[in-house]
């Protein structure tokens, strides 16, 4: 194997490891937003697949249970959080992005976390 191929492989692996680390940080931030009352507080209205630790934190009875979100497109999740009224004019969920409650980067983190839900 020539030197160029070796360097290319090393660079690719390094990039993947760095990206995975950033992704994990984004997911952790999103989970914090999901659970924290002063931030997103999603847990107040949503339950995730009946997870025990999540279920103990809030009633999760107003909004729909969050299942199979890993199959949703990122943009659809982002748009739903940013302004749910565009697809559902009678939604009970606040427009977290449009109202300025959450920044776009916070919504990106929340989406990263929600995409881990199978």
C-alpha cells in the first residue's frame, strides 16, 4: 500500500472518530434540553418508549409518545420543534424556535438526541 493510501485511511479514521465525539456531545446536550425544566422541558409532555428513568421524570401524558424518531428526517424534527403550527395549526406544543425559547443550535442538539430514539 502506498503512502498516500495509508495517509488517506488514517485521515478518514481520525475524522470519523472526531465526528463521533462531536455527535455524542450534541446528543448529550439534546438529552439535557429534553429533560431540564428550565430549557426544553420536553419531558413534561412526552414519554419515550416507556423508559423507566424518563417516565419517572414527568407525566409525559399531554404530547404523543416519542417512538421511532430515528426514522424521521432531521429537517422534519427540526421544523416540528421550531414551529409545530406550520403542520398542525392546533398544536399544543409551543413554537420553541420561532418564539426564541430555544436557539437553532439547541434545536439541532435536541434533534440529535431525538434521532437516537428507536
